């Protein structure tokens, strides 16, 4: 449960809104920073998880780089003071305009996702008399054992180049004088809670690292992406991830040649726990078979439950009742999937009670939409 003082602050605020505990965010970032430093690892924060400016400022102060997946994310990171030398740009569909802007900003690296993209970046760099640093995103065909919609490293996924295309990549690179290959990049999926999966990734990265060496390329960077999951069931207890155990897997199982750097692109594990969606109950509908709590927030504010059947802990932060009732907690949007949780056991609730939907700091506000002409969701900080 959120603290009493925090809840007291919400009293008269207009709902719904995202609440961010910036103190918890700082602690999470610091825990991650010091663990990464211990192993000499580099972290780029995946902006896609949350690009709220206050969140980004906190991340920037920690000294992390920025992992971006659109021209606007690149622009935003640089505008907010991230060093362009620490900005990487991934994505299967970079437009020419986005590539040109990134080249003009002298970003650190393009994570390239197809053979064709190599040629396009080379051409645009050549026209500007520039050399673009690139890392090839390789699809390692490692199963992340996570939800099928957020797994990305299998051959059936659209991301990266497949291993059987690597010879073509080398051939293309040889024909691209305005590209400098600096590394290889992987990302196998998100919300990964079984750390064994990362061992399998390390084995694959080692294999491919050797392959490049055998083909005459000394890579500077091994970028293993992000994906570390969080515990959505325990927003209060041990809510900061054990970054040290996570990094130590890579320290143990990844073979680093010479001074090779290891880069990570963490999103969720850094920002999920510090955010909650705060909403008010508009109506209570008691039926014969079901009781519904209808909130003033819906899938337009937090899409994860509707899109992935994702679990978020739901709390009534107003009710003092001892009576427990099972409710389906739903939003006001005209879609049946607009449901935050079914048969959720909560203290007896009434119109006007405040509800907190927890662990919503990652892929929450950023995925909100204006569907049904809803107003853009606001944010509150402490
Ligand atoms: N790097 C790449 C190339 C990625 O595609 C992603 C996430 C990350 C890093 C950061 O992954 P993280 O550490 O946050 O797991 N909307 C979904 C998650 C989509 C993740 C997309 N890629 C959700 O709400 O669960």
C-alpha cells in the first residue's frame, strides 16, 4: 500500500493521474548504477518504457545513456541533456528522416535490424560526409519464456537479422565505407523473470562474438538489450530488483575479449515500481453474478491489462471496511477488454473511493491513448 501521507495528498486532486515516487526511482537507479559499475557494465535506459520528463531527468542524472526507438525519442533524449555520445537508436523501421536527424546529432550507434538498412544508413551518411557507427541486431533464436506478445528473439519475430543472414551482412558492410561496425546487439524479450534465459543468451552471444572475430571483426561492444522483469504481485516488498544477481550472470557467462564493453538496455526494471495509476470509483454496480467497480481510468490510461492480460495489483486506498468483496474492476471505455482485473478481492468499496493500480511506471503512461477522445493523463510526483 502507498504511504498514508502520500494518499492524503491525493485527496482533492482530479483523477485519473499517474503518481511517481521519485525517491523510489532514485533508489532503483542508484542500485542499478552501482551494481553495473561493479562489473564495469554500461546501461542505456530504454526510453520506450517511460519518457515522462521528470523520470528522464532522474535517469540522466544517474549517468545512464539512452536507448531510443524513434527519431522523436532521440530528439527528446538529447533535448533533455543526454549526451548524444551515449544515445543508441534501434527499431526495425527507421525512416530516412529519422536516420538523417540521428546522423546530424552524431549519436553513438545505430542498432541495425536488416541487411537493407545497412545500405540505407551508409548512403545517407555518405551524402553527409559522415561515418555511422553501427551494431547489428541479431535474432539469437532464444526463447525468453515470457508473454508471446513481448518476446522478440525468436526467428518468427520481425526484429534483427537472422543468423543465416550474417554472411550477407558482412558482404554489405564491405560495400559500405561510411559504416563502422562496432558491435552486436540482442534483445530477446521483456518481463523476463527466469534468469536462466539470460545464460542461454550469453552462450549465443559468445558464439556470435567468435564468428565475427573469425571473419576479421574485433567488436568493441556486446549489447545484450534489456528484459529484466519485475514482480507485479509485490509492489511494496523488495520492490527494487536484484540488479547484482542479474548482472553477475553476464559477468560469469559472457566472454569478453580484450576491452569489449557490455551494454544493457533496461527499461521496465528501472521505472515500473515507482509508478501507480490513481483513479476514482465512479460507479458500483452490484449484479447477481458480478459486482463491478467502474473507474474513471481505463485502458486509455493503462493499456497493459487489455492488451496482454497483464496483472497489476489493484488497491482501494480509501476504504476502511473490513468486509471483503470480489469485484471486476473496469474502466469507462466502450470495449469489453477495458478491464483491470476480474474477481479482485477488495474491501467493500463506494463511489468516490480512490484506487491505486500499482507497478504502472513502465509501459503505462507512454502507451496511453486518446481513444474515445479521452483527455491526456496527468502526472503527480513526490
Ligand atoms: N531494448 C530493445 C531493443 C527493446 O525492444 C526493449 C523493449 C528494451 C530494450 C527494453 O526492455 P525492458 O527492459 O523494458 O524489458 N509494452 C510491453 C513491453 C514491450 C517491450 C518492447 N521492447 C509491456 O507493456 O509489457
